[in-house]
């Protein structure tokens, strides 16, 4: 059985963040997402792998 596609709201709830954070991570940190028409769709397995790989980590910047 194929893995279901999740909405931005569902991914935000899955990760415990806001939907705005999800959109920022797509734009700024390369969060795995697929745009279908006007909607972003996600596979939980891809998102979980991205998080485990440090994709959502805060990168320290030199001042």
C-alpha cells in the first residue's frame, strides 16, 4: 500500500510546529515537499528522514 500524501497542516502537526514554519523550511532549508497545483504535499517518510539528517537544525552563523 502506498504511503498517503500529507498536507502542510498535517506535517506541521506531525512535527509540532506551525504551518508558517513548514513553509519557511521549504523555502530556506530544502524541506522535501511536492507542489501539486497550489498545494504543497508531503510524504512523512521523506520529512522524517530530512529531520533525522539535520535538515531542521539551526545553523550557527559567524557574526
